[in-house]
């Protein structure tokens, strides 16, 4: 039954769901970005983002949840752009994720590698 | 090419809009506006680099409309941000009322001049504009610098009319002018007229700029908040 074996892409899709939004928040912690730049940065290796457009539903939800804010800026090329910045709520969510992620990653790693002797 | 590039982008957006019919209207409008912005920015970038616009490549980078819409629907799985106990921030000042109110306050506050609580109205408009993400920093600074010109004009105008009325001349017995205050000589009048024209031009330019910002802000608020019906 080959159907029961998930593909690389479907595993990645599942893993992204829990982690991608925090990658966006972490990116914004280091400065303000506009949509196109965030999309490019996160889809560089094709691991975090598959299709730049899928970023925008995520950004819309982060904005509605008050984790990011947008503001218009002039651009040297083309129309003004909306820049995204991290809010205090977003920062708090990011810190919570950071604190949770490390033990989670370690637990997964140790489960995959088997019990350490 | 069998179809023009704008058609390709518009078809993509229309398809995305159709797929989002049942999504939350706010989210639908936000996603459509951001994806449109992404396409425009990518094309502007290509143009800035002297390349021919390649809409197909930009759309390929975005992924299919189905993929993007799948992110909105979440395909039945919860993918929203994890809610925080602290409760989320109040919605940013991006409503459709923000642009008219802020700009009207700036104009009326400035024009009202010395007549009625001008400072209060103007400051209200200024705070609203400064706090709203609908305008760029440059636009805000320009508007706040430029709009008080109206106030200045009213002060200058009032001073001028008072001064003109108070023209008085004193002569001695032989008809020699001893003292003159206000606008009595034609020369002063011409100077003052030119001054008035300059001030009036400045005022018109200042308010024209505020009106431009009004329209820009309203358009942006529209893009952010109105349920998109791209038909």
C-alpha cells in the first residue's frame, strides 16, 4: 500500500504548519520587511515555504492576531510598500515558541536516533 | 504571447478571489491585496533592473491560486497563530473612516484659524494620521508640516485687514507727511497683494496635498478592509 507512505512534501506541509509562522516572527525580530522580501527569504531553500504566495494567508492571520503590524513606506522602485513589524504580542509568542522548540527538537532527535546509552 | 501580462495577473487574482469566496472577508481582502502588491513589487523590481516584465515567472514563484487559497482555508486544520492569554492589540487604525476624518480635521483645524478651537481639531487630525499605518512616514511629516500653512494664512489675512483699516497719516501745516501707518501708499499695496497671492498659493498647495493624502489613505483602507469583489 504505497499510499500510506507520506511523501517528503506532505511531511513538510505538516511540519511547516506548526513552525512557519514563528520563522516569520523571528525574521521580523531582526528588522522590518515587506511581503516580497519575506517570501523570497523563506522560500530560498524550498524547505520552509513552498510557493511564495502561501506566505500571505499566514501574514494576514498574524496581522489579525496582533502579532505583526503593517505600515506603508515609500519605495525607490514602484508603488509604496507595506512593511511588517513585530508587535509586543508577537515577540511574546516568539519567545514562547523558542522556549518550547528546543526541548521539542531534542525530544524528536533523541526519538529518531534511539535511546542514548 | 497570446495574452497580455496584466491579463495573466488579473486572471490569477480573479481565480484566487473566487477560491476565497467563503473565506473571512477581512482575510480574503488582505490576502488579495498582499498578493497583488507582491506581483506589482516583483514587476517593478524587474523593470528597475532593466528586464522585460515576466508576469508568468512571478506567478510561478507564487504557486497556484489553489495553493495560496489552501493556506487561507487551512484545509480544515487549524493553522492560525496560537492565541495568547494577553489578548490581542486593538485593530490598527486602518478603517475607511480614518482618512476622511484625519484629513478633514487637518484642513478644518488649520482653516478655522483663530475662529474656533483650531489647535484641538488640528492636533486630533495630526495624532490620528501619525498613528495610522495608512500613510508612509514621509507623507505624514509633509502633511503635518504643510497643513498649518492654512492657519498661518488666516493669521496673515486677519493682520493685513486690520492693518489696512488702520491706515492713518499725519501731515504738518505745509502738507509734508509726518507719519504714516498701515497701507496708505500704492507701493505698500502692491507688495501686500503679491504677498497675499503667494500666501494663497501656498494654502491651496497645502490643502491640495492633504486632499491627495486623503484619497491615498482612503484607497489603501479600501484595499485593506473592503470585501474584495473583483469582477
